[in-house]
């Protein structure tokens, strides 16, 4: 392992480019990334700054995807509408758990809860619930994208102005609150927290401006809104629910005077749901003592230990629907098709991982496959084999870059490759059949760790009866940007065949990444400088050395131009975050005044049409309607009013933005102030972006090895394994 990919640079002593001071941003809460909002740091969108008026933009890709999600959610809700019981788990419960279960059932029946948490106070009266709307009938095609009307946005903007809030929030607030948003906001100013990027202290200021002295910390409206906000923030960190004690503590930190009463009120109003999940202690069930010495009565089981969780209905519904759908795949054999001999002839008779995967998919409705970048050839071989047998086989990847790599690996497949978002929206893939299901027999989802619980539920819900589903991915990577841990939960539960690839990633980079995945920072033999560790003393030197590597050393040693080198850093803010690095790299690679909202033709950009999805592109030019880009999926026109919300410079990105990208060379920047936030999965993800060369600009010293060895991925609170377990066949006993 060398210290530089080439000999000493020509301008080693050249001054580092001047970079703007980092913007104020909240500190990272859930890992090295400052935020899971890939495009805008979780901040409210700001005007793009372009002059002139343009025609109304066509519906964006994100709007089309949201419309598809609404349609599929209606199908899920329609299927669940007949159920009388809440989402629950466990059998006989006693004590606090039984009281909580009674509370939930009482609320669902329209009454106030009889109990919620220990030491409860009298419940607040419940407002009359509105009549439930009948679910719209499912259709084969997604509904047309809908959004708030101009009038609704103007009405919300007027209320925001009265509360001294920025008018730029109006579209997001109108979208989040729906019909009558202005009236809702004026009656309950804390509903502002439903808009993405708004924090409780900002909502408090807005409420004080509207309500004056009536805006108090103990206002029940504030407590319920903060409860929902905390659960949404937890969802951004990957949790589908929070433990009750943790949520109460978080409410106390947000100056909610009585967290217990607040949670009870939130349950009574239907804002949140309570779950009681039995804890699997691994020990035999304890027995309560008999009534007395020599008593003949049968011993009663002791109280079942439970985990009390609080969650939002949308994630509970998605998680339950996903568990039902996955159980159906496991319990139902695939539709009649090619026989075992035909599958063997198509490639399932060998001994490699690809043959093992083909054999597993031949006889099972659900299969899991894990492996690194080189192992992606195995699901591609499965798709090719299935297509050769006449099956409608499709692969779905997380983003256009990953889709392109899958498409290049397919040989002779009549199906093809799509993105998950394109498959759900109908923009890509095989289309829908008469019943609204995807017209396919086999779906292979790559980048499975990036599936959040809602996307996974919609995919499974969209599969036709008898279809096969294969989830494939690298379990060492960072998890999804949305809530859930679908792939990890399934690997832990093992409800179906699991094929672990035996195809390692090649070369020194692959060897280093494999070691990181095992918890070790190993010194690898890199005679061609394929891996280089570049120590730095401070963030300023880290910025200087990064620019030098991208623009001089790597192009000279590996003939990789700057636009093909991926720079990954822990966060957007800080002295060596994406903002500072992007400013320095733009100054060196494509200097310009930033005539269009800070961008110039030729700029490298990170385009995020929806949270959690990022693709790199290049600015082609500005038009009256917006900014035109060239991305992996083709040319994209970003509407004027979407530029600030979806674009940032892309010379440097975060690991969450780059999680499914690959580049010939990668420069991973680990400045000294990033040490406390580093985790093994972040470093694994960042290092694994490199194909031929990896430079690590590191200022944390021994902390790098410590993070890899001692800081695994942060756990996520989910309910999928517990919901899935009772629906699976009992394991065979010997």
C-alpha cells in the first residue's frame, strides 16, 4: 500500500484554492452523513434565482413516482380495509402490555384509550373521527400526477407571511397538508412541521407569530406535532418505529412538559400507533409460582416480556403489507413453467454461485443473494437463463448507473433492466397486465439494501401470482435512505434460500474492501499504486490534496480524467465537506460565475429527483424552462423551480449519494473532525466505489482502523422479522 498513486506531484507546494466558509447546518445525528435529504440538506427549497418567466413545467419524474406510490398504497389499503385488528404481534400478554393492547383496540373502536403507559393520567376527550373515505379502485395504469393548486399555494403563502415564515415553504406545506391546508395551518401552526426541513424551533417561532401568548410549550397541538416530527426523523434514520421510552425521552428534550400525556393524546387522536412485540430472550418461558406449597393448580406462565413501540401508520401499514407479501412468496410455489431439467440445462447444473442461484430460483418464490460488485454477474446469469426458457425476466436496480451496469451484463435476455423507481411509476419495465400487476415471471432486484419498507411493499404488492422474486445485494453497504432494513432483516430471518456468492471483488481494492467488511483495515499489496493512503494534518490540507489527486496525480498515473474520479466525503458541511470540496474542484476543473443558480455549462452535478436517489450528470446549458443535464439515464430538463431542491455540484458527494455508483477511480476524504461519526458500513461503502484505484485522504490517524473494527452499522428498529415469523412454516424438527 503506497502513500500516493504516482511520484511527487508537480505543484506540491502550490497554495490550496480558497473555499467559501461552510454554511450553518445541524450536526450529524445518525452517522457521517449530515442528512439523508440528498439534494437539499433537509432545508426548505429556495428560489433558483433565474431571471425571466418560462412556461409551466411538465410533471417531473418525482411527481410521476409519487403518483404511482399513491395508486399502489390505495391497493394496499383496500386489501387491509377488512381487517378488524390492529397491526400486532405476540400471544397472551399481561400487565402493561395487556393495558397497551387494550388501549390500541379501544382507539380503533372509536373510544378513548383506557390505558397507555404506566402512571397514566385521565385521557383527553377524543374528537369525532371523520367518515373514512372508500378506497379508490385500483387501475392498471398509475394515476396522473396531482399536486396542490396555485390557489392553495397562494392561500398557504398568505398564512406563512402572517407568521413571518418564508413563502418558499408554501408548495411543500400545501402538498403535505392537502385540501384546506391554509385553514389547517392557521388553526394549528405546528402543522408546519409536516413540511420537509422545518424544525420544532422554527415551528415554535411561527406559532408565536400567529397565536401570540397562546403559543405555549404545553399546548397539546404542539406535543402531537413534535411527536410526529420525531417519528419522521427516526424514519430518515431508518427506523419504522421507536421504543416508547426513547420517544418519551426525545419529547422531553424538545421541551414537551408531559411526554406521557402527549403520547396518550397522540394515540387517542390516531396520530400514532402502539405495538407490543414479545422479546425473544432465547430462554424457556418462565413459570409463575404455584398458589402455595403442594398446590394442585397448574402453573401459570409469567408475564411475557415485550418491547413497546410507537410508530406512524404509513410505515406500519407498509411493513405489514410487505410481511404478508413475502410470506405469500415463501408459502406459494412458483407458477408452472420450466422443469428442473430445463433449469439445469439453462445453467443450473454447475457448481458455482451462479448455478446455485439458478437452482434456488427454479424452485422457490423468494430467494436472497448476497455478494459484492463482481457477484452482480450471478443475478445477470439468472436473468439470461430465465429468458432463454421463455420467462418474462426483468432486473431492477436502484439508479440509472447501476441499471446500466446490469444491462451491460445481460446476454440474450428478452426482458431487460430498469430502475426500481421506473418500474413502480411505469416509466420503465414490462408494463402492467389487466389486473394491474407487473407483466413478468421473474424479478431480480439488485442493490437490495437500498430498498426501504415502502418501496419494497409496493414492489411485492405489484408482483403477479406465481412470480419469482430474487433480492440481491451487498449487505456491507449503507442501508436505505428511507425507513426499514428489508434486506438485512430477511438475511437475519432466513425465510427462504440464501445464496452467498463465492465470487470475490478482484485486485488490491477488492482485497481492502473485503477486509473492511470483515472488520479489519489490512495492508494490501498494491504494486501499481491501486490503493494509496494520503495522510493529512488538517482539513485545509485535505482539500488541497484532494484537488491535486483528482486533477493531476490520478490522471497522470492511471489515465483517468477528473470527470471519471468520484470524490466521497462524510458530510455536506464542515471544512472538508461537499460544499468546500465542490467549490475548490469547480474552481480547478470548470471555473465560471455560476450564471444559472450557481451552475455553468460543463459543471458536474448531483441530481436527486427524489430523496434517497442521486445520479451524477453534467450541465449542458440553461433554457427558458430550466437547466438541461446529461445523466446516465439520458438528457434531463430540470424545471426552474426544481433546480435548488434537486441539484447540487457533484464533484464531491457523500457516501449515501454514491452508494450505487462506481467509478474507475475514487478519492475518499476522511478529515480529522469526522472521526467520531465514522462507521464500518460508511467506510466500506466509500472504499467500494473504486474500480481500479482508491486514494484515502485521511486525517483521523488510528481512528480509521478503530471505526472499522469497533463501529459496525447503527441498528435500526423495525418490525418486519416479527411480523413475518408467524406466517412462515415451522422449522422441521428431528
